[in-house]
């Protein structure tokens, strides 16, 4: 009996041993510190179910639209409209400049030349040795000139051709000698300026006419420490200058120049004050030609002649007796002129 039972037990499926449950500390009568603290804390009711569930996220509020008004500052001038206006302005200026050049309207010009000058001072009906003539045949000189028309690029009918001219000439290495051999220190300067209005006449031979009013001065100073048996013809003569001028293209690149003016003296000079009731006036003329070398650049050959004529009213017993005097001044120069 026993053997059969044992063989049947061996033939059946093997059973897993049940896992032995380890006794917990509570069941064994030992409490952990956390459980002890929980046991000592007063009992609290369990939290409501709603507090245990995490709240749903609130929907995002729409972002408000903020409108920023444009602020105009000093650096915000480069707008498309201003660019267009600037382009229009530049175009208008370019057109005016092109029209000025096409019409031959010079805006500014400078002139320089090397000259030779001469002066001859003589009396009419002189009495006595004191009234000896004076002759300065050849003396080197330099000349500079400036001409400007500030409104030449505008479309103003009268003002665009209204300009200013100035010139200055000076002699150097000048000495004068008397028949007795005395040396006289000599200084000669000529300068002046005027306001000029021009008239341009187009055509096959373009013509430029001008009318001007201004001032002219001739400073001729003589000084010596020697005794001279004559009156040195010192003269610082200042005049109001009224005149006309013309320039015409003759052929190819050659132009002719012509000028004539009347000189109404405002200051005569020392030599004339030695006579009774002096009356002094003068005329001034210029003739020359110009050869255009490059656009705006030309060579010039000019000759200028100035003549002061004086009348006196002498009486018997005067220290200086003469019917009048003649002061002739000449200047010839070769130079260049640049105009824009």
C-alpha cells in the first residue's frame, strides 16, 4: 500500500512550494518611525476628490494688437518722395547748367598776364625849368583779373548776366633818373573793378556786349632824397569808370576784344595840385585778340591805352605856369584766361 502511494506521488506534476510571506513589522508588533508619527498625528479627513485632480490649463487670451505711430526724426528724411524730389531738383539743375554752357554764359573767369608798360607826362605851354617832361619808356609788369556772375545758372532774365570784374597790375624793377643823374625810387600800381551787365547775341559769329560802371585807380609814386630841378609827376589818380566792351568770334577759334571807357576823376593827384584850378579827366581803351586752346582756356594778347588830360588857369606870379598837362599810360600783355 505504501509503495503504490509513493509511486503515484512521483508520477504526478511537481507542485511549486508556496512563497512564504515575510512577517511585516506591524504584524510582528514593531512600528516604523513614519508609521509612529502618523499614528500620533490627529486624524484628518481625506481630501476631496476635486482637490486631488490637477486643474485644466486656462485657455490663452488673445494677444492685443499694438499700433505704433511713425515718428518723424531728423534721420527719417530719405523717403521715396524726397528721393524723387531730389532727383527732380538735380535734373533741373543739370538742365540749367547745360543751358548756361550752351549759351556761352561764363560763370567765373580768372586772368593772368605778363606785361610791359610805359608812361609819358608832358605839359602844354610850360613856363620854367620846373615843368620838365617825364618819360618812362619800358617797364615790366604783371596783371591779374577776376570775373564772376553769381546767378549765371539761373533763369532770371536780368540778374543771370549781372556780374563783377576786378583787375590789378603792378610794375617791378622800376627806377627813374633825371638828366642830372639823380635816381628816383618809382612805384606804379593800377587797379580797379566794376559792375557789368552783358548781352549775348547768338549766331555764326557769337557776340557778347557789355556795359559797366566802376572805379579805376593809377598810383604812380616817385620819391628821392636828391635835389631835383623839376616837379616829379607823382599822381594817385582815382576815377569813376563808365564804359562799353565787346567780344566777337571772328573765325575758327579767334575772337576780337574791344573796350572803351570814360574816366571822371574824383582824386587828381599831387602833381595837379601844384596848379591853379586844375580840371582832370580821362579816357581808357583796350584792344586785343583771344585764341581758344581748350574748352574754357584761351590765350590773350591785349593792349591798353589810358589818357588823362588836364587844364589849368594860371595867373602871373604862380610858381607853376602851364596851360595843361597830358598823362599817357600804355600797357601791353600776353596771358591766359580760364573761364567756367
